[in-house]
């Protein structure tokens, strides 16, 4: 950090002004960044509100979770085949649904279709999990299974946007961006919000964008769904043509030129920021590969995540990468299980598709939970699992299920939520959420609450309006809080 | 949380919500006070206190209480219950069947269910029904009736608000320092400075000025020749000559057309849910660039974009302009078509309001505007006009609806395209039949080895890794993934009678597995044999026979032939196929994709036309198309009618033309003000009104209201000519000031420079950065116009594969690079290119580290630096190389100190060997390239003084 000493601040007042003057981010190299804050597990570092916008912020009230990881199952896993058993569905398979279908459905609906998988009870809680998730089932006492989640949009694009941003009609800041907006980050050398192998379809960048929130809130994609996790990179993070010393010398020249320019243009705060941004970029260039270097993990850990098995290696890498980001203080990590062909979208061949998908994620997720727990990270990390919607208990074609946003299952684990607990319910066939219904807005309100943020107070004024993640809705599901 | 603090918390948050957040629920509109007939008896009041009140408190108050209750319904007082909410009366005393409240708690109507988180108990529902039957006995008088503001500002108050008043024609103020006044603009600015006893900055030097104006008008840096020509011209008209040259250059339209494209939220793809290519959007882009180059009067420009299909002299050009209304991001796969239509209209109203009027009309969709004098009825009066407009076509791609286009294709062209379409369809079907055939072959092979699969499956546990399975599959020549699935299938279907024997025989103990496997083979080989023989027999009697009469064998046959049974072939070709088959499949897929991407489109333009004309539209209560209220006639926002009267609206047309003409009148209080403010923003980096899209109550007040009005009237008095405004502004002393002014007292009093005591330093926009890097290194391709998105109209940009086929290697000006919603080119998005779904008049200018990474590592920058260095290598002396580089990059020669520093850097850098590189440069060349790249990355390059 030798070159930092050349940055002189005439007085603190000017510095504060400077910091406020420009929206900067992953990052902004401000005075605080020079202190190189990284989380050490002893508690969050709190900076004044007029410091670096990315510096860790004080939440509205004491937080139960310090960070969030969202394991997103793109395409819509079926709840009645995974975590929400329906004995009547089994009994009445082949018969018509005995009540009305929604006014709008995505595709034509057939009769009820039983689940091809058996459920069995697990753990001390005895919560049922289907045969699709034998490894995750071993952690069932840590899961808070939300069986009454519901949204509004029955198409992928709308539902993804709704889940990630709270709006299926407009471009709005994503859930992760709101978390960063509210809490900043605990490691200024890394992005505050990363999304690992996200899908570029169905909302794409908007699902991790910052929309009108400051640019530093946006998610940084590591690769995308078309790339194997082993090849996932942040764009422009490395230079194949230059040696480190060449680039160092070049940055020194740029800094010298910029200092001269600053002397001729005093009181231009952005110029100072820009000078600093090159130093941070240079540090990120080394910080990022270090996080992504999974070879630093032991064989035992690699095995735990299934990295030694072709079926699980891709999602296993993604999960292990997530853990490495989380333990370095990244605030929000999303891990997407997508696929260039099948995804969790079984309009047909439910059996085949869900078998493939579940066998790719089951072991890595279980390993991830176990690893977080062993490291003491689970107690202040909120883990969320789920897709953009569930699937219908009725058949589409002969052996598939259609999209169902009216009632489906997600689960949470870790910081602040009850383990071994099932919350809410769908009707006896699993079509509609009926008890303790939890709308996507309620899910968002609850996630923010767990982070110590009041979803009604976390607002941002833009174009004459104060916006929130939860728009005008959202209730915290207090019953699930531990 | 204790119950007491919970209540306080709730009240606090509801109050907060009322104050700050604009919402879908809102204000009380319908006040239908019911006559409470009949007297209320004490018993009934007791019933209320014992049963009803606790229920309301527990299940309803959280949302339906306090100042701004959800849905406008306040259940906290008797008056509130009777007043009802946005959806009308909540209850009809004595009549549960007619009461919405009862309908809601019964949960029969899926669109109306309360409480939202789950149905009340039957008992509780009965309590409420009884309460209604009893005539709503209710002693609560203490809690006030909701008094939330019905709107932020009344129409009358609104007419007094600055932006709704007629544009005045202010007289030019007299000032002390008269020699500084070159245009009336200067007098308006100087009078403010003089009032604060402040001096404007000194004039900028000529090098600074030509760099500033060239970037400003063309988005490019001046060439060294242009700079020296200007320096050599001592005439008084030297600067205006430069301005005229630049305004006449086609680059002017590229720069200023791009400004308008920001406002028009221009993109080459839909984005949002289903990202289909807007293969004809480029025609609108070229229309805008031409409009600026030809100085199309802004009133006409406005009218064409809103109603170019309806003007008396409509032609392809004017119809192309209506692409403005179609370019928005739409939820194309929305299955609820009514919702889709109203959401699209909302997007259009939001865009039209922000782009031309500086009004957030969209905020009045669900309720009266919370801050501005816009009624919900104003919204639906406008919505009726757009509801009478066709924005969608009649075709679709599966569940994905197509936007409306006007065809200009000839019969011959359409005939020709049929062949192209057929060829694409053939290639696609070839690829998919290849895939299906290959999959079927794998299935047959697996079925032939069905017994082997069952044997092999008995050799490992269900949780074995694929790696272990592969080792077992190899000697049998089985497909590892099928075998892996087979074992899982057996696990999942342990009660399937076909596999009962397998489960009996299979052993978990590895030592006895071999003998078990032999037994399994014995049993199943003969079983499958029997099935095959029975099938052959059956086909002898009936060649079409597919099933077997023997019930037991038929079960086995089903299992054997079930494509998602124990011999399931992976659906993913990468998992199913061997390398050779996979390569062949990819080759065919790619051939189909390339054929489609490169295929010509029928000549068509995106645009609207009139649809079924509605002269009125019901208010949508709380913005829901499922909840229609009072119908409103088509019309224009009332608060603006005092300044500009509304004409008769034709019953047989949408009235878009009348709306556009009304907006484009000189009397309109907003249109000219909003546009001249945009021009000011694009010259000075900040508008006179900072919030370029919001001239309402929450927007900024103008920093210099007299100047804004003077500019607006000057604009409308001069045929709405944009170039006239440029000439005026650029000739001003204000524009020609230096960007630093050390001695000004305003450094501290007005650090944001709102009073313009100096010219504001501005960072280049994304396009300017890219284009100048290319221009300085002599790589820029200056060709104009045409389709540049590498996709066919309506082709998927991104499908489920997430593969990005859009490339940004083109060296044309940035305006011709594709704008892909949901995945904007990273060079653009990092440098604050606006979100192409929202009108943007004021881009941000952030400083983030990824920008530095881009300039340090991106190929575009490094290739350009290499090329720049190649040019320099032809300059004989090293010190002259530095001079040339500075002249090209910064429009100035270097100082001696800078020359020495550059030479020292190059000397030092030449000593180290180049890293791995596919570009084979000499060490010296690479050192110069590093130097050139440093120039690109420097603040002097990126900022304009």
C-alpha cells in the first residue's frame, strides 16, 4: 500500500465532502478502505454514516444475520415432490383437481399427478423430506421449511424478477442490492454482493442490478450459467499480456499524471477518488484470484462439497466459492443452479429432470450447511433455498408439472430462524398457499428483518418517490424467528 | 417484542408509510356513507365489545388503521367501516351477502381474500357476518376517520406551482460588468453572481475551448489539425466557425441523437422477462440521428413520435418515429393479457410524462398523485387514449406476444423471405431430429443391455459418486449416467413389483455382491427375454400390437420401454452423447443459429397505430384491472389546461394526435421548459432544473427561473430549433469560462456551482471514452446508419442457455453498438450508461474500481494502445513521440517535465521482458503501448475542462 501515502488530505472536512461527492463502490477506495477492514468474526465494524458508502453500516435494530446466501434453483422445483408431502395427491392421482384453477395459468392443466418420490421423516423434528434430497434431509433440524410462499407471476421472467427485485413490471433494485444499500460490506477489497453463475435469461442483470440505487450496490457476476463454475471469472480482473511489475510501473505513471492534473484542477473531488480507484482495482486483482483458488481447500472439504464427483462438482464448486466469499465478509452471495438444457422446469419428464437436478445439488448443499456449521458461520449467516415458483400438483402432459406461483416451498437455515420447523401450509393437494401465507414481499421483509433492517424504513428516493424492496406490502413472518 | 411496543411499532411504521412511500394502496376516494337505520341495542354493543372488537384488533388493524390504511379502508372507527375504501363500500348494514368485507373473509373470491396471510376460522367469519346482520353496532367514535391526503396538491394550488404557470418572457436584466455579456444568457447568470458579489471565472484558453466544444457537439476529441487551425484563426468569428463546422458534421447527430435515445429508453432488445431482439429498432435510432442533423423542429419531432402515424402527411419516416411508444420493456410472456395491456400503457404514460413533460404521471395509476396535482382520473383519461392504440401485433412466439410493427416490405421481398424462413426451419428441425435420433439410439442400446444394467446396479450403493459408477460401467460398456440413474430409480421405486426380485437379491455387503449379481442376471435376462418373445408373438397376430396380454409381462414391458424408467437417457446432450455425437449436434445447432442471426428481416418499423377506439375508460381502483371504478372521458391533465386549452377529441380516433399537438404548443407550460432544460443539462452537466425528468413538487426548483423561461420562449419563438439554442448557448461567456477559479468566494458558498461561477468539469460519457480511445489510435470506423444488432428480428438474445452471442468488437461509433437490455455492454454499464428501460436525461458519473480494471485490462484498450504505439513508432525522435501522443490525446503539447517522465518510463519499461502475449511486440513497442494506455487511463483524458 506504499503509494497510498502520497494521498494527502488537507483536512477532515474536505475529506468528508469528498466521500459524499461521488457514488463509488466495489469499490471505492476511501480513507476507510485504507484501513483495510476485513471481518474477523468478532463483530461488525461500524463506520460513520458519512464514510465510505460501502463501509459496514449500523442496522436499524440488532441483526440476527450478518450475511445472506441464496441458493437459487432456476426453473421452479416442485414443492410436492421435495418438502411438502401431500397424501391426498397420492390417493387421488388421476382425478381432476376438486376446486377451481387460478384465473390465469401458464399452460393447460390436466388431472392430479402423484409424486414419484416417497417422503420420510428425518431428524429430531421429524420433518418429511422426499427421497430426492437424502443428504439435505440429514440437516433437516437446521431447516425452516416455508411451505406457504406465494407470488403472482406464473411465467419465468416475471417470477424471477419478482423474487429478486420485488417487481415484475419495472426495473427495480435487487434484494442483494438493498442489503448492501442498508448494510454496506465488511470487506472493502471485494464486491459487497456477488452472484455465482447467474442466468442471463429471464431478467438477467436486473436480478442482481442496483437500478436506481448507487452503483456500488450492484451484484458482481462471477461467470454465468453458460459457463462451468471452474471457468467463472469477474470480467477484466486479470491481464494476460502484462507482468505484475509492468502494470505496477504503469499505475505509478498514471498516478503521477493524475496528481499533476489534480494540482491544476483543485477542489475537484472526483479526480481524487479516481486516483484512488486504481489502487483499489490493483488490490482487487490479487484479492479475487485468492478467493477463487479452491485448491487451497483440503481434499476432505472438496469431498464434502462433492467436487470429486462429476455429478456434483459444478454446484459443489459454486457452494464452496460462496463459503469463501461469505467468510471474507461479502454481504450477499447468490448461487444459481441453472443449466443450459433442463433446469428445474419440468413441464414434462418430471421424474427424470428432478432426479438429475436434485442429484446435482443435494450433496453440495448438505456439505455447504455442514461446513458453515463447523466454522461457526451458520449462526450469523442466513441461507435461503428455493426457485422462482413451485409446480402444480396437476399434470401437464402425461408426466410433467406446470408453473405454480400460488403456493410453493422455500427454506431458510441459519441465523435467526427456527430449525426443524415447518411454517405455513398449502391446501391438501398443494396448489394454493392457505395457512400463514407468505408472499414474496413477506419473504423480503423477513430477510431484511433478519439483517436488522426494517423494510419500511429502508427506502431510497428516486424520481420523486421513496422506493422500498417491498413496495407497499410485506410483513415479517415473526413465527419463524428463533 | 411486547404487545405494547408492537403496537407502537406498527403505528409508527404506518405513519411513516403515509409520509414517505407512494403505494398501490392509498387514499379514500369513495365516501358512501350509509344510513344506519334502526337503533342499536346494548346487547349488540356487548357483542361488538366481546367478539368483534378483539377480532378486528387481532386480524385487521395491522393494515386497516391509522392515517393511511391499506386499500383506503380504515376499520379502526365506525365511520371508517362505513366509509369503505378504494374498492367502494366495505359493508352494507344488515346484508352480509352484499358486503365486500364478508366476501373477502369468506375466501371464495381469489382476487379478494382477507386477511391476506390466511383464512379466519369459521367461527370468526360467523362473528363478522352476524355483526353485519345486526346492522353494524359499533360504539367507536374516538378513533378518527382516515384523513390521509386525497392528493398531494389540489388543481388550484397546482396552477400556482411554478412549472404549471405559463412561460413568461422575462426582460434581460441589466448588469454592472457589461463587457462580459455576449448573449442575454450571460446577463441572467451574471446578475445572480453580482448579487452575491462574485466574479465569474476567466475565459478558458483556446485549446481547452476547442476540446470542450468538440466533445460536446460530436462526442469526439479534436484532431491536432483542427486545434492548430483554431489557434491560428485570430478573427472574432473563429469560435463560431468551429461551432458551425461541428454542427454541420454528421457526428453532431450521433452525439445529440444519443442524448435523446437516453430519454427514449432506446434498446435493441426487449429485456425484462423474455429478451427478444428488436430487429427493427435501429430504424428509429437512425431517424433520431437524422432529426438532430437536420434540425427537425422539436414540436414536429414530438408530434411524430407520439402520432406520426396520424399526421396528415404521414410517411415511413413519421411512422418510424412512433417506435418511441413501442420501445419500452414489456413483460411479453405475461399470461394475463389484460394486465399486460395496462402495464404497457403505464410504461408509455410514464415515459411520455417524464420525457416531454417532466411529470411522473405513472404515480397516479393507483391513486391521486401523492405530491403533484395529478388526479387518478387524469391518468385514466390519458390511458384511454393509449388503450385506443395498438402497441401489440397479432402474432406471437409461443407464450411470447409480439409488439406492433408497420410493414413496408414488397410482395417480392416477402416471397423471398418465405424461402429463408423455410431454410432456417429446415436447419432447426435437422438439428432436433439428429438429437432425437441419437437419443433414441442410446435408449435402444441401453434396452438391449437391460439385464446388465440391473446386474451392475447391484454392485454399488445409491449414494455412490458418478466416478465410482463409471469404473463399474466400463467393463460392461454401459452408459455411466444411465447406470447411475438406474440405481437411483431402484432406490426411489423399491415397491415396484418388477424390481421386487432385484431388491431381494441385491446385497449391501460387497463380498456377496458378485453372486447376487449373477442371480439378478439369471432372473432378469430370462424375464426380458420372455417379454421380447411375447412381443414378437403378439406382432404376428397384430402387427401394430404394442402391449402384452399377460399382466405380469406387460408390467415388465412397461418398465423396459418407459423413457423415464430405469433406463432413462439423460436429457442433456452433454451428458447423453459421446464426444463425436455431441460435436455433430452442436455443429448443427450452431448452423441453424447462424443462419437465423444472419437472415434478413422483412422491411418493417416498430410503431403504433390506432386500435379499437374507446372514448372513456374506468378508473382502475388501486391500479387493478380486476377492479373497475367510475369511467372517465379521454382528456388531458387538468392542471395544465388553464395554460393550454384542450381541443375537441375525435370520436373515431385515439386522439394521440390531439394530445401530441397540445403538448407541442408554445402555450404548454412544461414542454419547452423541459426540453431547453435538457439542452442545458447536456451542455453543462447539470440542468437549471437538476431533476430533468421531474418538474413536480419533489423535483428541484430552477436554479435560475428567469433564464429557464427566457430560453423556453426564445426556443419556441425560433421554430423550436435545437441548433439555434446551441449557437446561442455556445456563444455565451458562461459556456466559454474556464473550469477552475481559485479565487472565487463561491468555492465554499456554492460548491456545487449551481450559480455557474465557473464552467463545470465533466467526465466523458461511456461512448465518448470508447470512441476517443478508438479515434486517438486511428481505429474508429466512421460509417453511418444501418442494422447493427447481430440478431434477426424477434430472435432470442438470451434463451435458457445464457450464452451471450452479442459481440462488441465492432469499431464503429458507440451509438451503433447493440444495446441489449438485461446485459448492457460492460464497457458501457461500468461508465454509467443509463438503464435502457427508463427515460434518463441526466446520466450519473460514478467512480468505481471496475472502471479502472477495464482501462487496465480490457482488450479494447490494450489493442488501441498497441495501435497508438505503432503510429508513434513511425515518429523518428522519442521526445517527438511524446509530443505527438499528447497532442492527439490531450490536444496540447507536453511540458518538458512530462517529456522527461515519459521517456524515463519508456526506458525503464523497455528493460523488462514482455509477459505471455499473443501480440508479438518488441519490448520497446510494448513500452510505448504501456505509455499510450496510461494516457487513456489518465484523468486528463477522461475529463473535459
